[in-house]
């Protein structure tokens, strides 16, 4: 009887310990897929030519890779007294977004730059998921 209870207890402990492991690893394919969707969204709305589209695609894929590296870097910090990892990721995100926007705006025309500023707000900066604006109904 003792062996049976001990076996059940150990199996429950193992099951709960493995069930709580939530790592960030599955986010990389999501970032890559979302970066492609974001570029398609911008391509559709800004009417990019082939050269502009390739530049935008490279800028967004580099942004996705940099964000993934930043997330991994901040999640590995062993020092608990270090600044909150979300704040650090946010700093990285702002720096990478500024770099990405500079590269993209360099290849766009003047009218496209103004539209780009509006459309890039529809793209979530951490996940690169496109969330288009919904028109608000006036009652």
C-alpha cells in the first residue's frame, strides 16, 4: 500500500512540474509568420513595388529575429535583482522598431511614408500581429 501511494505521489509531482514549464521557444515561428503577414498588410495598403517589398520584408524579418534574441536574452537573466525583464524587452523593442522604421522609410516615397506611419500602428510591436483599425460607429 505504501508503494502504491508513493508511486501516485511521485507521478503527480512529476506531472505538475513538467506541466508548469512555459518557455518562449514557440514564439519564434509565430514571429516569423506574423512578420510575413505584416509585410503583406503593408504591401496591400501601401502598394509597394518589388524592390520596396523586399526591403520591407528584410527589415521586418530582421526585427523579428532581433526581438526573439532580446526575449531569450532577458529571460535568461540569473540575477533576480536585475531590472524587470519586460522593461528591458520594451527598450530593445523601441530600439529595433526605430531601426526598422528608418530602413523602411528610406525606401518609401513621401506619400507612402505618411501612410506607413498610420499602418504600422496597426501592427503589434511584440508579436507583429496585424490588428486592423475598426471604424467606430456613431450613435
